C-alpha cells in the first residue's frame, strides 16, 4: 500500500512540475523571450498544454474574468498541494495501519 501512496504523490509532484513549466513558458511567450515557432519549444508547449488544459479549462469557466489575469493555475496548484497533504497526513495513516 505504501508503494501506491508513493506513486500517487509522485504523479501529483510531476503534474505540479508540468503546471509550473506551462506557467513559465506562457510568460516567456508573452514577453518575447522564447520563440513559439522553434520546433522543440513548440513540442514542449503542446505536451504541457495537452496535460494541463483539461484541468484548467473547467476552472477558467467558473472563475470570474480578471481582465487578462488567469488564476486557474493557482487554483490547481493549491489543489495539488491540498491533495498531497491529504494523502500524507490523512490517508497514509489510515491505510498503513
């Protein structure tokens, strides 16, 4: 059971990393630091958005319009932190008795 909990925590950590990469890349695109037409950059962007958009889109639909400020990654980031804490502090002691 410990291995399953470790796997869940690893997947949540990887998703958090992909979310951070997506946020930073979107900032770099906005400020013209990296070129979206570079094939490697575009491939990384497509993979990151394919992984994050299914989670971010419903949250964007619920959140009010903030004038160009997208708070949905912040909501997902805090949700991941909550899930990690829940698994470590609440779920693990129950399952590992």
